[in-house]
């Protein structure tokens, strides 16, 4: 049961999904930060960001798997992660260049994308010496970035829609932060339980993720 739970947490908190989570949170928590002129414009922004941050890197990694450049999507050997990290970093750089001067994209998302880009390239550098945990780099960045967003750009709650039932669930942003912290801690525990990393690789990942978002925040703001 614990092994299954660890795999589920690892998938839910996969590094490629984190920018998408932050984007959706900001839209739900404070949609007025965006320069949307219509629901169609909002949809185009969401599709554009999610495509560059998630879909394109995922397709590239799947192609590498199909070509035999990596043995599996888990990439157990640190040398296998070099190509996917470079590709992901380049897509993140492309995304950052496209959003940094875009009036429709708030600084709250821009700094997180920059922080994610910094984290990827720091992770790539450290990967030459040790198999640092990419999951905890993402989790650390998620916790730090969301804390900064909630502290500076939140109304105190978010409304989570459930279109199927035609209802919305209002959740305190402090509760959301607690959930994010618990998820962030669960990621490290899951990776340790699955024996994917040593403790120093887990803690190093958290440090890189948190540091990268703090640097990016100070650059943008």
C-alpha cells in the first residue's frame, strides 16, 4: 500500500506538472492579475503555458524513450537525465522569454517560471556530481513559490469549481498552503521509500528548489 501511495504521489507531484499547478492556482485565487479580455483569451493563455511547460517537454522525453536514448521514464541513471533536463530547461527558457513582457501574464507567474528555469539548470549542473532529486527540487520550488504568491497576491481564499455538480468549494489560502507543505514533505518521503534517492539528494533538491524561487522573486520584484 505504501509503495502504491508513493508512486501516486510521485506522479501527481511530477516536476513537469508544477508550473501548471501554480498557473491554475493564480487564476482561481486572483484572476484579475491577468489581462484577460474574454474567456477565450484566458483559454489561449492557459493552453499556451501548459503546452510549453508540460506537453512539449513530455513529448520530447517520450521520443527519447522511443529512440532508446533513455531506458525508462524514471531515468534511474543520472546520465540519462542530462538530455531531458536540457530539453526541459530550453522549453522553460522559451516560456519565460514569451511571458516576461506579456501584459496578460502577471509577475507572480513570471517569477515562478524564471525560478523553475533556474532550478532546472542548477539541477543539471549538480547532476554531473550526484543524482539530486528532481522531484524535491520541484516540490521545494512549489512550496516556496506558492508561499510568496499567497503572501502577496491572495484574497485569503480560492473558489475551486466543480462544473459537473454546478458548485464551488471555497478554501482558505492558509489551508491550501498547509496542503502544499504536506504534499511537499510527502514527495521527499515517497522518493526515500522507493529508494530512488539518498537523504542528501532529497534535502539538496529542496534547497535548490527553494533557493531558485527566492532568487527569481528578487529578480522580478
